[in-house]
């Protein structure tokens, strides 16, 4: 851990109580903390997720950040999204990292020298990765506008609309590897939940050896406790998958013939469907036809239910396209299709049962925060990245879903629990799922941004 980045030790009961008092002083103080965090992470036209761990621009981070910025600095919210979309490739893909050329080589690993994006076709003038992340941007743009509905926002929304449409077209046309109407991710980093136990089964088939990492210098373990981060073997596999995609020219043709990681993820596809719902609303605002977006949204929901819903467990599971099997780990990914307003009642009800179960513990008065992995699983790791800890973005998505499907009491419980986490530990990247201790980066942008959104609601 770097100086000042150590876990903040605050008992979960204490901070949940702090949040429950909900007095104006608490809210003012929390808002101040969030705004200060976002201001400190602002970098000329975007917000870095964390100055130490993630000093460049990340795709889905910028979407969550824009939602929060809209409450306090709407002009920055639009600049955040505009700068990200300036790095969109000609094929429509929005890269998951946009590198800041002003930073020193080695500021993040793997950096531009590994991705070599400018060698690929139709790339922008800046270095980027070649992967994508969950397409939560159309939803973010719509929410940013709804939170600050002024003429400048409408103009920005109008300008962004074609780029958001192109982002969806890329995913629909190039990434439907199985031809079933769902998007396939080609790397665990594309899920945003990089190290989730959901990827253990598909990752086990990726040939790589931990020893490979001796040739590289990992950046993350210089800034965070190695015991909280992916292992060297995970990293060796991550790099092997990047190399396979890069050496294929980041072309999506022929992926089915041997790309080492091909998975349909419930969160990614729920975001893909939610984006069409959001685009329908944006289309109506900017004078375009919402009909095609609504029709596509319906098709995505149908495909999700058909392909990723597991009636035996009553939750959604990723499908490994290399084996054509659903993976078995029960993670928070499975709850996120709740964000789809047209999810059929049968599946929505089953997800609420899953959310309320001992595995995830969502309740009107939550005893512990929402974990990212089944807390009753024997291999849950409360300290390790995406393998148990609690994050604000996954909680924020599940809360939206609970509201969309008529569970305001559960949504309120989840909201209080999330506010309680930050009240107790600060704007940490993630939190211990039992104690609420703050982990990872201590000044993490999407935590601050989504806190602003939760406080305003
Ligand atoms: C790799 C920036 C990103 C998030 C991801 C999170 C983490 C990167 C990393 O940080 O991923 O993309 O180096 O571990 O898993 O969701 O977007 O905050």
C-alpha cells in the first residue's frame, strides 16, 4: 500500500448508524468529500479513476462519473463523455482505456507499448486499449441530462447521440459471436469485474504461466496490497488474451475460431439492453425515431432470458461460448439484468429472491453491504478485488433495478448501506463486505460520483 492508501478501519455498525441519522450536516459533509474527490481527480478534459492506481481515462468509469458530475459540474459531465468518445474507433468501439500522453511511460501497466493500438485500423490519434467495457454510457448521458436539463445539456446530448448509436452498432454487428443477439466479451477486463470468480472457469482454459510476469513490472501491486489484487497467474492470462486479440489486429472476424476467452456476460448485456432503452428516450429528446431502439431493447431482453437465465438457480449466469455452458459461480453480475425495465416478472421476482438470500443479503435494513460474490461460497475472498468486496457501481445498478421492478423498500435499504460505507470509510474504491473497511484506492472517482447521485435521490 502506498502512503495514505491503507484500509480505513471503521466498524460497519458505526457508519451505518451515521448514515441513518441522515442529518443535513452529514449530507453536506459527504457531498463536500465527493466533490473534493472529483475535483482532485479532474485532468483537463476527463476524470482519472484514481491518481495512483488508474491515472488515465477509463470508459465505464467516465460514464458513472458523468452521472455524479451532472449534479455539481454539469459542464464537466459533458466534457467527460465528449473526451471519451473522441477516442472512439472508426468501427464504433469505445476503448476501455484512453491513455494520457503527458504521463510517463510505466504510469500504468499494461501501457500503450503493450496495446500498440495505433497499428490497428481506424484508430484515433491517441493511444488507447483495444478492448471495451460495459456500455453504460447512453444511460449515463440520459441521466446526466435529466439531472441538469438545460439547453447546453441538450446540445451536448444531441452531439453525443450518433456516437452512442455507433457504439451499440459495433457491439451488435461485430461482437455477436454466437449469432444469438448477445454481445460476447473477449477479455475479463471487458466485464469491468475483472477478477470475478465468474471468469475462473473460462480463464482456466487460457494457456499461460505465472513466471511470464517476471518479464514485466506490474504497476497495481506498487500501489495496492498484492493480496487484494489478481495473482501473477491471472495477469499472465490477461496478457496472453490481450496479445491474441492485438495480434489479430483487434479484428472481430474469426474470433470463434480460437480466441482464448469468449463469454456472454449478464451485466454487459444488461447494459447493452439498457442502452437501447436510454437511446429511445434520447432519440425522442433530439428528434429521432425511438422505435428501432425500443425494438432492439426488446430483442436483447429476450435473448438474455433465453441464453443466460438459469431456471435451476433462479439467476443469470455468464455463458462460456467455448464450452457453450453457463458458469456456476453466483456473483452480483447475475442480479444486474434487473436494470432492464422489460425483464419479465418471473425472472425479476427470482432475482429479488436471489438478492434477498443469505448470498447477497439485500434488505430494508441491511446488516452488511452488498458483496460482489456469494458470501456463503467457500472460496469468497473479502479482501480480493471483485471476489467478495462491495463496490458502489454494482450496488447502484442493483438499486436501480429494484426501483424499476417495484421494490422501493429494498432499494432504500441498499441506498442507506452504500451511503453508510462512504460515511464510514471515505470514497474508497471498494469495501470489506463484512466490516465496511475501505480498500483499494482511497480517493476513487466513481464512488464519489455515485455517492452524489445517491444523496440527491
Ligand atoms: C483494468 C478503472 C478500472 C475499472 C475496472 C476495474 C479496474 C483495471 C485494472 O480499474 O480495472 O481495466 O487495472 O485492474 O476492474 O472496472 O474500470 O477504475
